[in-house]
């Protein structure tokens, strides 16, 4: 009886001990499953966080690209407007430039026409002089140099040796020259006296400069006083022996250098005024 009683007393404790171990195992298994779920969730969470960070970075990059594209688009629109304005201005400027070129071409043509006309007048003048004065005389030479007509007359036709008095034979030649000069009132006539290099001096003349100038003024006086040339067209000049035709190394060459040169030309100031005016117009 006592043994049964003890057994009955011990049995509940034994049963209680067995149930608690089972629960513990279940709880332990459940804890492990929960821990596994937690670990899996943590891995997934970390993956999501990493993916989120990556997506945020991509989003920021895309936002920057979008901002850049917006700015580029804005700049292109602005550039397009500017180009439209520039194109319009360029077209306008091109038209103005073409118009300016046309005007300059016209001015150049006018200037060339003026020069051609001048050359034509010069050529006609040479022809007239050769016809009037004659070119058979070897002591008279008519040619064109630098756009002007030059008549070179040997001193033996005009003066005696060492004299500046014009002889009668010279006046007949000068009369033909005067006829051409008076027919061109817009032309000027420069009379140049030239000597050889032999020094000359007398009671009146100091040197070759004096002789060349005196001979030039003597011719000018004949043209004005005896032959009716307008004095406003006349310019006397002395060159002494400093512009020789040939070397003064023989009597024949010295005779060639002793000469009077008559230069018939358009009025230089008028011609250069025309050139200056046209060149200024070309620069506008």
C-alpha cells in the first residue's frame, strides 16, 4: 500500500517532466524556424536596401541627365532663335555688301572710263601735234610719257649758244604748239629748260640753273605775249644739267642734252582731285 502510494506520488512528476521536454523541443524547433525566417528576411531586407540605394543612385543620375537635357534643349532653342536673327542679319548684310560691291564696281568703271578718256585725249593730242608740228625734223621729238605729251625741241632751233633770246625760226614752231595748247583750255603746259654739264656764266647769268630757267621763261613769254596762250596754263621750270638724256661725254651728246621740253598735260590738281574723290568713294 505504501509502495502504491509512493508510486502514485512520483508518477505525476514523471509525467510532468516528460511533457515539458516535448514542448521544449517543439519550441526549440519553432525558434530555429523563426530564426531562419528572420535570417532570410534580413538577407532580403539587405538586398532590398542595396537595390534601393542602387535605384536611388540611378534616379539621381537620371535626374541629372534630365536637367542637362532640359538645359541643352533650352540652349538649343536660344541658339536657334539667335541663329534665326543672325541669319536674317547675315542676309541683310550680304545684300548690303553686294550692293556696296556693285557701287564700287560702278565707281571703278567710271574711274577707268575717266583714265581711258584721258588716254584717248592724250593720244589725240599727240596725233594733232605730230600733224601740226611735223615729226620729220630730228631736232623735234614728240612722245607720251607717264600719260602726258612731251615735246622736246633742241636748243639750236630756239636759241643761239649761251643765249636765252628766242629766234624767229623757233617762233614758227612754237606757234604750232600754241595752237594745240589753246585748243585744250583744261590742260597745262610746263616748259622745262635743260642744259649740258659745261659750266656757264656771264654778266647776267650766274650758272646753268640761271640759263635753264631764263630759257624756260623766254619760251613762256613768247607763248603768252606773241602767241596768245592763256598764262594760267603755263608753268616755266629750269632743270639745269641734272636730267640729261644721255651722258655728257661727247659734243654730239651734249647737244642732245641742251633742249627745251614742253609738257602738255591735264591739270594735275584736277586729275588728282578726281582720283582722291573716287578713292574716298571706293572706301565707303
